[in-house]
């Protein structure tokens, strides 16, 4: 309670009631999400999809800072915002199509029914059948009405957010003015990028 009401003394009974209320609210939310997850897919799919939003934005900022000396603060903000918006938009629309039954992520086939006794003798035919398989068990099963962007596997949401953030960050940085690389510390960048920084600047920081 001190976080919400600093400087105010609260009795132990009131603090206990507050904690119990939080537990009850969290339990209700978790119980409600069970029905949502049942409609959206597996828990793993939903978790990876939600993590993709944060991971894409975070990694795009990291990539800009380490590999692109020309990126500035405005570009970094634009990178994070663009990554969050685009990834969230794709995930929300993909889940809406999943609720309508037009998009499914069934996962890999784990059944061994009808598998031949000798795998070695039928390796070629089994491999061919696996690569040509498009039914339940393929990475994404989508209706023809679902746009290709929303058919992207949830495992690539982080990559989508990263690429979107880096491109948006670089464009905004170029439009708003790139920083002076002569004042930058080369130790903050990747070794592959340091060679492109001014040599005088590298020598100055090395002597320090």
C-alpha cells in the first residue's frame, strides 16, 4: 500500500485484505483466460505471440544502438512504437481469424500410426510425403480469405517486430538528422561497426 499511498500508515488487517483482494482478482483473470486460450489455441502459442510484441521492440532498439551509429533518439522511439503497433496489429487480426476458425496453428504431427516397420527402406517415400503434407500438422492452416501477412507463424512475430522497428528507426533517424559520430565511444558498438567510425575518434577513446 505504501506504493499507492506513500506516507500513510495502514493497519496489518487492511494490508492483509488488500493482498487477498489482489489474489482473488488475479485468480478471476486467470480463470477467465482459460476460455480465451481455448478459442485462440495452445497456451504456448498465446504466450509466444504476446512475448513477440515486447521482444521485437526490445531487440530492434538493441540492434539500432549496437549496429547503427547514425540512429538517434527520435529514431529509437519511432522504432519501438512502430514495432509495437505493427506486431500488435498482426497478432490481433490473426487471433480474430483464429476465433472465426479461418486460421489454425495445429503444430507438428506426432502420431506414428501407419508408419512402416522399416524406416530405412521407405525413407525417400516418407520424406516426400512429409514435405508435400498440407493437412493438420502443417505450421499454419489458413482459409484462402486470410491475408498472407496474418498467416505468418507466431514463431516469427519477434522477427517481424525487429525488422519493422529497425527500418522505421533508420528512416526517422535519417529524416530528423543523424548524430555526430566523431563524439561517439566506439566501445559501445559492435566490433564490426567500429571500423566505420572516424579513426581519430577511436584513437581518442583508446588513449583514455
